[in-house]
C-alpha cells in the first residue's frame, strides 16, 4: 500500500502521457499512479467568478496542466523497459514548477 514511488514522467504533454499510461496498463504493471494538475493559480476576473481570462483568446482554452506518472521504486527498470519497447521516452522536466522568469536560461556568448 505505502510504497516509495519514482517519477518517470512529468511534463506538459498530454498525448505522450496518454500513450505511456496505455503502454504500462497494457503490460500489466501494477502500482502505477498517474494524474495531472495545473501549476498556475486562477486569477479572479472582475465579476468575481473563478474564470481564467487567458482561456478566452482566439484559440480557446490553453492546456496548462502538468502530467505525471509514478511507478514503485522496485519496478522502475521494468517500467522503463516497457516504455522503451513501445518506442516511448519518459522525461522528467525538473524546471517545470519553477516560474518562467526564474528558470535557468542558456548563456550566450556576446562576442
């Protein structure tokens, strides 16, 4: 019930998340946890409703969710092998929860 779990995927990519979940489920790997959450807090608009004004642009609602998959620590190698066989590459973005203005940017040479 209480097992140590390892993040094998944390990224803003719904399609990749769905493919990895399906591959792990099809292989019958137990103890896999997955989900998604929104990093940003919802700003209050003028009328007091909990609507995010950024969702009313030309292209509609933007997917800002962060998708994650965790597997039991003892099954990490097995999960990675299953994903490799299916041609999927798990990725954990370490800077995903850091504010964009605080993220490390690549240093460019001026000269």
